[in-house]
């Protein structure tokens, strides 16, 4: 994640006067179609036993039973979704959304594009172009992958206004964790996972906030 945040900040610095379309996908992990991901993997994995095992892993997960009527009788299970947190889920997510990546990079061709999980940004100096990209990308996701853009996180802004991406507020000259994620990091921070979180606070952060974070790290180390 830190690498994606740093890359996003490089894009902001390089394209400070451009526009950014930032969005994500509604309930992505719950919406992955088993039928589509099996078809995608079949084109890439030719060893029959490996393909059988992958298909078994995918088919073993069901979103939740759908209700037939008010008497709560189960009609059938939805053949979609991959479990969040499972090691294979991250792999399957990237395989699934690689189709989206290819569409963006080879068909739409914005100046810059970055995706982490189901969060993504497109950067281009032309606002009208990004608006067209939004419509075309939404259509591709709906028709090819049975996914929907999340209207709550769908925004086009100028890069120099700052960008909220992956729980971090990113600016040309620095970045900072939002309040909720800052509290979460502090609560989870331990001596053994400091390296994982320290990258979120880099040399471009506000000196006072960086000093405060380093003091928290110092106290965590001394707890051991």
C-alpha cells in the first residue's frame, strides 16, 4: 500500500495542474462473478489439475443465501464473491481487475493510471476527457465484469487540491493519514510491525506530525 501511495504522490507532483478521477467499486469482493473469473483463469492456466483446484477454491465460497419469500425459505446461493482476507482473494482480485487495467491503459489511455485493490485513479489535463473515461469505464465494468462504480467515492478534482486515496490525504508537498486511519494505526502499532506503518509517514509529512508519530514509535519500542 505504501508503494501505491508514494506512486500516487509522484503523479500529483508531476501533474499538479491536471485533473484526477478517483473512484472505487461497490462491494467489490462480494461482487466478483464466479463464472467470469473462471473464464478468465481458463485462458491463462493450461494445467488441468491446477485449473481444477482453482475452480474448487472459487466455488467453495458463496456470498450468502438469497431469500425466496417472507417465510425465509432459501432459494439458492449466489455464485459470486471471494472472501476478504484470504490469501487467494488478493490474487483473484488482481486477475479479475487486470481486464479493467487493460481496458483503461489500452483503450482509454489517460495520462496516468494507478489501481490498488479496487481503488483507482486516472489523471489527465483534460477534465472532459476524464468525464468520458468515467462513462466508458463504468460501462465496461458493468458489461464485462458485472461490477458497479461506487457513487459515494466517485469524484473528479484538480490535482493541486489534494487527493484522498487509500486512507491518506495526498498533496504535492506532503501527505497525512486521515483521522480515522491515524487512530487505527496508533491502536495497532507494535514494535514488530513498525516498519509496515512507518512508510505512511515520510519526509514530506508535516514535521510536527512526523515528530509525534516517531515519539509514539519510541514508546512502543520501549514497551518491549
